[in-house]
C-alpha cells in the first residue's frame, strides 16, 4: 500500500504542528502582560490629555509630556511585537502544517483506491511528503526554531509547487483509475 507512508507521515506531522497550539497559548501570557502595561501608560496619557496636560494642578513641561508619550509608544510597540510573534506561528507553520498533514492523510487513503501504475503512485506519494516538508516544514524550522536557512529554502517556493502539482496529478490519477475497492499495488 503505497499511500501508507503518507497516512503515517500525516499523523506524525500533525502532532508536531498541532503542538504549536499550546506553545502559542503560553506566548499569550506575555501579551497579557504587555496589554496591562499598555493600559497603564496609555491610560496615563489619556488622563493627562483630559486634564489639559496638568498633573497635581501644575502644567507639565514639554519634557515630561514627551517622556509620557514615549512610554506610551514603546508599550504599544511591545504589544504589537508580541502579537506579531504569535501571528507568525499561527498563520504559517501551525495552519499550513495542520492542513498539509491532513492532506497527506487524505492522499494516502485515496491512493489505496486508485489503480494506476505503482511508479506513478510512488511519485504522487513522495510529492506530497516532499511538498509538505519543503513548505510547512520549512515554516516550522524558520519561524518557530529561527533557522535562517529554512527561510531561504521556503523562499524558493518549491514546496507549494510540489503540492499543487501533486493535487493536479492526483486528479488525473483519480480520473484514470479510481475504484470503489482497495487496489493492490
């Protein structure tokens, strides 16, 4: 059964990419801290603005206003940076990895019902595994583990091309040899 390796690979890869969920949940604690800090500094700025930039019945100097404003900007920036880190994982390796893992499982099962040459089925099977590793695998290594070489491989675009070509060829294979019964390879 040529598709077996895709099913096995898909489930194992799904474990790794799904495990990013708890990692992102842990990262949200830093967002909570950054949000609380932002509320404090921006709240102070709002209060100063509402009181015509007076504090303790005295007008604030331009220097003190600038320092309060800078603190507000820096805490906003900290919040945005924390959210960016989560979005980078969520929108890349987590989402694409889960999708491509499930795609491998589906392809592996579908290959069990397609009666075409064993060579063609092997080609299809390996295209999906290689495409997944070269796309969401590189996203995982580059964006979660911060390995720069993985981002370089990812930028070639070969992973998504392999997956799209594999989908097209799976359609051709299904049109030629889809059967309602298991096919022996």
